[in-house]
C-alpha cells in the first residue's frame, strides 16, 4: 500500500483455499495467501464518483471483455455504497472520488479475487476519506465479504496461512515452499453468487465422524507447517483437501469439481507430486514444491491435462 496527497494505491495477492470444515455456519477451514494473481487499485480525488478499468489484466484463463468491466464496476459501486451506509452522516451521496482498477484477475477461479478487490476498494476508501476510522473491522464491514470463509478476509491484512477456526490466526508459511497454479484444459462453468448459495442450501449435513476427520486433518496440516516438514505437509494438504471436497460430492460429483479437475489432480499424483488439490470450487488446482527451483523445473513439463502452470509464492506474515 502507498499513499500521498493524490490518493491511495493498494496491491493485494490472492488466496488458495485448502477446504472448509463444514457445509454450514460456522464453516471454518484453512487457506494460504499468495502473491499472484494480483489486484491493484487506486482511490483518489475526483469531480464526482467514477470507476475506471483501464487494464484489467493478469487473468488466468480468459481475456478482458465488456462483461468483465461491468462486473468490476458493479463490485466497486457496491462497496462504495456500503461505505456511504457506514458513514451516512458525512456521505449521504457517493463520494467525489475516482476508483481505478489497474489489475483485476479473472473472477470465479477459486482464488478469492472478488474478496481481495472488495477489501482493496474498502481499504482505499476508508484510508482516503476516513483515515481515523480505517480499522480492520470497519474495512471488512465496508467490503461485505467473508460470509462462508474468513481466509481471504483475514489474509488481506496478515498474509501467511490462515486457520479459520476460533481464534482465527495467521501462521508463517516456509518461504522456500512454492506453489504452482494449474488450470484444466477444458474451462468449467463458474460457481458463484446465487448458484453457489443454492448449492450450499442443498448439501447434506456431514456425519460427525467426517467433521472429526477433517479437524484432525487440519491439525495435522497446521502442525506440518509449524514444524516445516514439507513431506508431511504435502500428504496432509492432499488428504485434508480431498476430505473437504467430499463434503460437496452431492453437488460437484466427487471430491473435485468435475472430470477435468479430477483428471488433472490424478495426473499430478501419478507424476509423484503429493501436495495437490482444488482451491475452493476450482477450477484452479494447486501443486506444492519444496523449493522454487523444483517448481520452475516442473513448469517446463506440466501435465497434459493442464492448460497453464503459474508459479506463485506465499505472502509472508505482515507484522
């Protein structure tokens, strides 16, 4: 984040979601903040409220379109309206600011980019217009995200690996461990908005034994990270992600969202890569490597079932 008299610049990464603990509130879970794909916004003085989208770039699987621009503009407007509701006495109308979205990754890829955009705009508005009230709680209220997962909400402020169980906490993730994001060859229909809500409403209540298994798996995963045991982490994140995915098999047909994602994960495991999984609803698949060099070597020869392979790093905890 940078600020001067002309406005506020905010850059944020994305989040990998390793999986929820439950299909109903409180959902819980665990995930990791990563440095890419990046969201970059600026909030600055203007003659009237305006949203600019000069270059919505770094999209993982599709080019910019008028529909994407309209989606970004609507998201920014929604956040700004919540800001006005929060500070109604001072802002009965939309503030005279220009919100510029320089970078905005593709939505609905399982990376929580909508949450990061909302938080970036909310943070920029609060810091620019109400700096005394630019607290974490108010920024999150203005952003209006995190109904099911607190990973991206907390991770925006802290970085690191977020454990979304009381108390929600951030854990340092070993800096040398590197992730690769992969997309299946065939694009999937996105799961978001009303469709996502409907899918959640139709999910069965998990058995208590499944809940216990997931909690044990989460504790094993966290312990592996704290002990910096890469081999243990790789197997723990795969097993936890798979078990969490089974909560949604009635909706997505199995532990993963469709045949293409399943095929990609199967190929990765057959290549000897243990730490793999689906982030949120997908279609993004992640693969874990002990060093950046190992990840770079892998990216030269990705599996046939993937269309892209993007190397990313974990965001360190911001103290």
